[in-house]
C-alpha cells in the first residue's frame, strides 16, 4: 500500500478514536449520566470535538490528500483506496471551512440544550427550551455562513446528512408524494376503523423489553457486539463494528411501541455491524447517508416487523407471554391493529400511511427557521397549526407537540427529511430483494432472517461510505430515490387491511 495512504489512515484512525470517545460520552449522557454531570460533560465533549477537528483540518492532512489525489488519479474509482481518498477529501473540504473554536462552542451549547430539552419535555414547557434553541439556531446560521452560497441555505445543512441532495430535490419528491398519501389516508378514513384497544392495556415492562430483545437477536443483531439500554429517545450509536449499541424506552400507554422501536434501532445497528471491518477507523466507516440508514431501520420495523408473515411466527409467542391482554384476539385482528391508520401526535409512533406527513411538517418548519421566517418563540403555535392542517389534530401540550423530538437540541437541523427518504429507499430495496430472494415470505413465517440479512450485508451494509447514497441506490435497484415503490407498497398493504 502507498506510504502516504498509510499515513492518512493513521491520522484518520486517531480522528475516528476521538470521535468514538465523544460518541461514548454522548451515549452515557443519554443513558446513565447523573443530571449534575451536564456542565462537565459539555466541556469534555467540547475538548474532544476541538482536538478531533484540529486533527481533521491540519495542513498535514490537506497536503496528504492533494498528493494522494495525484498518486491515485488513474485508479479504479470503485476501489477501496480511491473511495477512501475521495470521501476523506470531501470530509476535509467541509471541515476545513469550520473553525475549531466554533466546533467547541457548538458542543457546549448543544450539551446544555439537550439537558434543557429533557427538562422542558418532562414539564411540557417550551419556554425552558426556547432560549437554548435560539442559540442553536444562531449556531446553525453561523455554520451555513462558513460555506459558499448554495441554491438555498438549507442545502448546506442537508448535504451533511444526505450528500449531494438538494432542498429542491427533496421538495420535488415530497410534492409528488404528499397528494398520493393524502388520497390514501382519505380513502382509509372512509372505511370502518380497526379495533386496537388491546394494544393499550397494561403490559409488564420487563416482559415487553425481553420480548423486544429476543426479536432483535432473531433478526441477527449481534449482542456480543451490542446492547440495549434505556434513554429518553431511542437511538443507535456505533463506536466500532464490534461495539454498536441501541437504546429504547417504555411507554405505559403504548407498551408495544418498545417492540417496534427495538426492531427499528436494530435495523440501524445491523447496518453498522455489517460494514467491511477493513474500513474500521477510516473515512469509509459508518453508513453512507441517513436516508440509506433509515431505509434499514424502517425496513426491519415495518416491511418485516409489521408484516403478516412475521407475526404468523411471533404472534403465538407474544400471546403466550401476554395471554390475558391478548385473550380472544386473533392473528388477523392483531395484524390489523398494529397497522391501524390514524392521525397521531407522536412521530415515532405514527403509522406508515401518515408518518411522512410528520416529516414534511418538520421540513417546512426547518426551512422557515433557516430563512428567518419563523421566530423560535412562535414555534409551538405554528407547530400546532401545522399539525391541524396536515393531520387534523392539535397537540394538547408541548411535550406531545413541538418538544417531542430530540434533534433540534443537538443542532441537527437538516436531518428530518432523511426519515421520509429512508421510507422510499426501503420500499425500493424491498422490491429488488423480493426479486432476488424467492419465497422470502415463507422464510419470514419460519422466523428465518439470515438470507435477508445476508442480502443486505452484501448489497448495502458492507460498502459503508464507499458510494454516495444516490449512486448506491441506483447500483442496487437500478433507479435513484423515487416514491413509486413506496406508494405501491402502501396501497397494496392498506387495500388488504381496509378493503379499499
């Protein structure tokens, strides 16, 4: 291997170690850290972020990358070496524009904002979070100023999560998707609603948690390289391919949400566990984008986890654990209940037919915030008005409205659209998977997921960041991100459930 490439890999390895250490501190902050540790944790994260950023933007890295671009100018662009240089150069070009002092300041402000969000949500009081969100938005606008003017200022933020995607691209996809989903929702609303009261009875938390954990193991989430802990908002985090963790929560009023959250986060985690180990501590580690990442979590949660074949295998087991709660409830009734379409307040618990509307709402708000058309103080009122417009319901309080998501507390504005894009990619992949794996439903009915996971490992997971997201989707499915397969999936599924 090239001596210069080895030098670059050594530096990237050190940067990766620093970032993993910061991620570990972030995981601890949301799981086990006492509230009193907040200020110190902010300083610790700021120090690590500053050192990591200084290393990543050093003249040495810039010089190595320029020399490596020349050295590998004629190399196969799909080779690991060429991809590593290309991705590292992209990361460098973005990072070098951002001052290290800004990165440290951002870590401190977002750490405080996270703790304020936790308190605000617990008390359902947006005023607690408001001054912190105002500072976060100032940081976001300052961050945008470090980059050349884009077609839209939001492009700069979106590119961090979905490389190459433009605001106009997302808006065009959503504009094509929205009327079709609204039409489907209206058709469903005209039919007799399914019964789901048995899903909201009292379920033993420990038993639900254990059942959820067993499903993730059956999927193929490797618990010798992972674990599941409690957090205010479920998430997955990766410190290496051999240490990929998930978190979950229990909602007494919606107890089986824990099961679906576990499937969702396991989907993220299996992606990270399946990346080529040779990419460890390089620029190619982790998933290629958040939309592709979300395609994995939504696939396991919904296309697998809310399917009839899946519950043909798991429902007898669930019924054995919760015999009294599910007494007299048939498999078909249970299947319809977990797929009930009904406008709801909470995004993470939204059904598949209405979920994307939650995302479109957030995208509109974020773009307006970045454009300066919305004052932070007005967010709760505007949020509630949008919920009424999009879903016909109004949140009764801030906790179930504007405060429900964690993302803004740590500055992740530009993130939300990737959730809906991930839905679209999951359906595109699913159509291809069912072409390639004959009898997949029969395998799922038997609780066998190894062939499915193997396909995903080979076609998606192992590549890490080697390919840009749109290129990867095109390479695997023959098309860039498009809404048609998702619409076909929803229409087929809900026509059966609601007799459309």
